[in-house]
C-alpha cells in the first residue's frame, strides 16, 4: 500500500466508511509468537488471566486475536474474523472494527469484551472466545458508531452520523449523533442527542473514544461539519444516568434517561478524539486533540495537543485545563491513540508522521511519554513509517506498554517497559498472513 492510500485509510478510522468492499473471506497464514496449536490447556488457563484484544485488518477484512499479557504470546490467533459464520444476527465483521470497553466496577461476566463494527453498525459481545450476542445500533442507516461502553445488562454506544432525511421508518434506532443505550435483549432503553452540543453550527458532535469514571462517560467531541472540512473548538462532555438510577455499577433494569453531567471546553484545540483518566492521588482527565486535517500543517499543529483537567472527588473538573500544545510535543499533530498510567500522572500518545512530499522524506510516527506534572515529553519509539502506529495499551501491573506498529514487517506489536530505553523493547508478530494489527482493547 502506498503512502497516500495509507494516509487515506488512517483517516478513515474516524470518517464515515467509504465504498470499500467488505471482504468476507480471510486467508489465515502461519503465526509466530503464538501458543502451539493443540495446547488447549495452556490456552484455557490464559483465558482466565488478563488479556488483550488485537484487532487486525486491511480496512476491508478484520480478524480478532487474543494475547496473554503474562506470557506475551498470541494464544488465540484469528478466533473470529470476516469469514466466520455467526449465529444470532449472523453479521460478519466488516473492515472498520474497533474495540469497546467494559465499565469499571460493573457486574459484568468474567472475560467479557465488546467489539464495535463501525462499517455495519453492530456491537458484538464476547465472553471468552465465544460470541454471546450482537446488537444492531444502525437500524438501516449508516450510524457510524465510534465507541461503546458495556455494563452488566446494557451497552452505551456513541453514534457519529445522523439518520438521513426521510428515515422515519427506521423506528426506535433512529436518530444518530447521540448516545444510544441498548439492553442485551436488543431493546432501546434510552437515547441522548449530542448534535446540539457541537461547537460548530450545523455540525455533528461526533463523539470519540471516551473514558468512564464510575459515574460518567467522558466523551470528547470532534464538532465537525458533514463534509469534514470544518472543525469547531474542542469540547468534552460527561454522560451519566438520570436521577436515582445513577450508580457506579449501572444497576439492574432499564435506564430511563441520560443527562449531560458536565461540559468542558477547549477553545484553542480542535478535533478532540480520545479521553482517558489517570487516577493517582489527584485524578486527571487527559484529552487528545488532533487539529483539523483539512487545514495546512502549521494550522493543524497549532490547534492540536493534549489537555489535562484536574478532577475532584465527585468527578467534577475544577480550574482551567493544562494545555500541552503539539508544538511542544514533538512538533507534529497528536494522533488518535492515547492511554495513561492509572497510578502515575503519565500519558502516552502517538505523534503522527507524514508521507513523502515532492522532494521530501517520509516522517515516521513516534510514540511519546509525557509526565503530566513536569510536562516533560520524551520519545519512546520511532515507527517503521507514517500512519503505522495504532492502538496503545498501558499495562501498569506488569510495567509494559503495548503499541501497534503495523508497518513493521518483523512484528506488528511492540512491547516496551514503562521505564527504560528502546533497546529493551520486544516485537510480537501476530500473523504472517495478510492482516496486521490496527487496534488494541483491554480484555
């Protein structure tokens, strides 16, 4: 794939799915760094421990694998893919798939995970390696869901596109550009429109990847025009349950309403796409903003960066945010990948590179570590090329950070120590076949 196409595909992770064909057949090749086939006992034991969901693909087909964090091995390669025969709705995976998250503290089944298919508007619920349910969150229009949060009996979904004019026949799944609550029985329990929260007149809110603090789901809003050419100032909103049913576990039974519990504005930043919560002694909400891709590079960099909000004991932000501009964080705009160390005021993010211009050179992606107290940023990994670094996963228990580098032919996952030098990094190859890692999710 040439650099221009890779650039377009990378941007497509948050744009509406285009006219790419949905590949339904996946050729699974040999796998390195995986548990031996037939080692069922070891695989079963690995499924009882903390794992990592790897979403691999080529933007036409998708394969899901599971990594054992203790042994740093792929223990279930391509256990579900675009060619899999599924029961229930029978909706196979498209080529635009990301991992959702399970709400911290919920009474969720052990080893549960969510997979969000943006191309088809379907949330797939996993328990171990089995599909236990699929939820339609489109209903016949391109809802382009961006993130999902799972509770013990329902799923919250941030949908990015509006129902088309004249789509009244769609029924209870109509709406879009909202947060939709769907029970595991596939019934719609609540919906909260987000369009009115966009900072761009006539634009969609387009919520990105959020963070849950036990009461509210903090969603960054891109506030972008339907043609993706204009972007409003940054904004983050906290979505919570209405009234007496607001509990840290999500409670049992129907959710009757949602409310906007807080609104935080970032007037100097644009296109905010990811939020995470670092919770040492002083909790911090960290937001990554990439700036407008439709602007020239200096303008994009000037409107890109990290924002850090201090949260009090009730989860409310207080005081002005600390803004770390992209110009002081490597000089390139901040990418969509962000994670934090839960017990340390430290954030990790990707600085996005560039394809070669006429007479120029390729600028590779870089992984940075930022101390949120000292504001000191240090480069920890130089990617194999531009637009090749994808998902991040901080494993503070084992002192590791996992990062996708899907352009690296020797290993599409890198494992780095949280403290140390690049020479201590290890590469993990998830597949020798055609599909390479794109996203990571906790499991």
